[in-house]
């Protein structure tokens, strides 16, 4: 369980339950995304549509992976074990 001081976690309290969700770390996604989009743009400028599509699909994959990784949600009760 993460604490409220953890900057990577946000929480919502509802009654005696607390729902924690992890903020996404998009640093890796952006570091992968930027070169792929630049690559796609270069392919488009040369008229190479198929390679541009492949580069953009690879960029989309990085975004999807980041979204799935950041979707971690934890429901915390009143401290009793479940």
C-alpha cells in the first residue's frame, strides 16, 4: 500500500474505504514516442506511407503500454485484511 506522501499515488476516500490510483509515469512513453513520430514524419516527407504507418503504430503501442501500466488501482479498507 502506498502512502499519501507518495507523489506517484493519488487517493479518493469514500466512507471507510480509500481508493488509491497510481499516476502514470509517461517519461518512457514520451522518450519512445518522440523519435517514432519524427521517424513517421520523415517517411511521410519522402512519400513512404507504409513505413510511416509502421512508425506510428509503434508509437501507438508505446502509448497503449503506458496506459495499461498506469491503470493500477488499489482499494484499501479500514485496515482489516481481506
